[in-house]
């Protein structure tokens, strides 16, 4: 895959685990993701929210699920 500067997307993702109860394995992911060029930030309560935040930026490049390439 030829990665050109114009097709590069930059994000900073910070995630951590919060224990929601004393029961073992009962944890929640928290965090935030920032789109570097715009500074737009979204706070997260679940890992799938990372994909939901990034997807529109990828689709704008024409290389996403709706852009013909996955």
C-alpha cells in the first residue's frame, strides 16, 4: 500500500481500565481520542467508540467501507 502524506490520518488515543465493582473481571474501558489536525476530542466509555470516531475521517479519504476499499 502506497501511503502518501495527504492520505495520512493522525489520532492520539488514551485508554485506561476502571474497575466498576470489586468482582474480578468486572472492568470498564475509559479514555479519549483526539484527531490531531483539528483538535477534536471524544471521551470514550467503550473500545468500539474508537472505530466510530475514526470511521468518518477514513471515509472522507475514499478508502473506507463506503469508499470502495476496506
